[in-house]
């Protein structure tokens, strides 16, 4: 299909970059649309009552991708966000009414224009930025340990693009930050620093040649991978690939982030080993989103689970304990 047949804007409202690979995208979509249709029929057959209880069947279905029209309901159910909402003494609307810290509010307002500036829904409309402000400010006021941290705007912004629901976005953000991710957004970023050390250990074990090369060049893991974790790959990888990762994150927890990190390193092993300095290495990391295997989100997720093998939560917890300061 010719380049001119594609809109410059993708289905989530993001402007395609000038170097967008339309040929690779066309090859991917020619088979992915059939996959989406087949999976939607399976979901509607097995989960016609929208009873998203966690079991092996649900895990298998989620790893193959949640249909777009079911993502909000399924994410709320399997992540624990719906139960969190039900157990809360105060509703989201009541919590939103407690926004009073002007310093936090101003900080969030400054970040709003920086959130997905290439997305038409944030650029040309007032409703979504207003909803994003409400979610971020409400979260910051009810969680004094975290408050507001850069990176949360990308996460909440993408959840909003998926759910179109301010209330659901708040509870999903709260569940991610307070239950699924280990202290990435506190002032010390202790959980993030620990997980970067865990990545270092995993790469050293699974790809020792790559590990030695990166160390010899002198790239700190924080430089190459902080945004992977702090934004949960939002604004890092193609949107549909990010959402497929998040499908698994909401069900299986944060161990999926390490599986994805290992897969990206393995996919780009040759390119990494060909670099001779820090600038070249950082360019490889920056351009990982353009790899055909990464654009093919369905194939990429198969690759993620095949490559990382049995990377269990117990193993991740053990490595985190080793590096806890």
C-alpha cells in the first residue's frame, strides 16, 4: 500500500514521524488485522458476560492481547483497580474535591502542554488535558508520598486515550503506582534505582557480551533505560506495542517490564555490539521503536515470552532484595 494511503495521524491521535516506515507497517497490519478480528471473536465467545476472573485461560488470552473495546473493563478487573474503587471510603469525585495545593497544581499545569505534544487529542482539544489535570492533581493530593512526578503524565495520558474515562484512569493510575510498581515515583526513586540494578544483573546473565560492551563504552543503565521504566515504555515504543505490554502488566505485575527490557536488548544485540562510542549506543537505544519486530506488537509479545523463559516473580523479588539499599 502506498504511503499516501495512510493518514499522517494514527488511530490513537499521534502524528506519525517523518521517518515512519510505512512499508513495514503495511506488512504488519496486513496480517495483524486478521489476528485482531480472530481474537475479538474468541474474547466475545469466552467472555461474553464480561466476567474477567484471573485464571490460566485469562492469562493466555491477555498475553495474546485484549480487544480495544474491552481494555478499560478488563484492566480495571484484573489489576485490582475496580476492587480498589469499591473499597475506597471516598469516591473519585470526592477525592477530586480535595485539590488544594497550589504548588502541585501549578507544576502539573506546566507539564500538561509537554504531554504528547504530537497527539491531536491533547493538542487541539481542551477536554482531555482538563481530564488529565484532574486525574494527576487528585492522585497527587491523595498520595503525599508520591505527589506529582514527571512520567505520571505520560502514563495517565495514555490510559485516558484508551479509556476516555477520567474516573477509571484515576483508579488505574493509583493501582499502578501504589500496588504494581515498586516506588518508582517517590522522591528518592528507590524502586526505580533498584530495578535498574536488576536489569544490569539480568543482561549480565543472559547477554554477557552485550553487558561487557555497554560497560566498556561507559553507558550507565540509568541513561539508557530510565524512561523505559518511569514511563512504562509510553513515549518510547509504538503505541499498540505499549498497550500490549500494559495488558500483561495489569494482569501479571511489573516482572513483564524486565521481560520486555531483555527482549529489546536481545533484538538489538548486533546493533549494540557495532557501536564504538556513547553517542552511537544512545542512538541505538533511541531507535529501538523502529525495529520491524517491535512494530509487530503481536510477534513482539511472543518474542518477549519466548526469549525471557521462566523469569518468575520470585526471581525478580530475589534480585530486588539483593539491590535494596
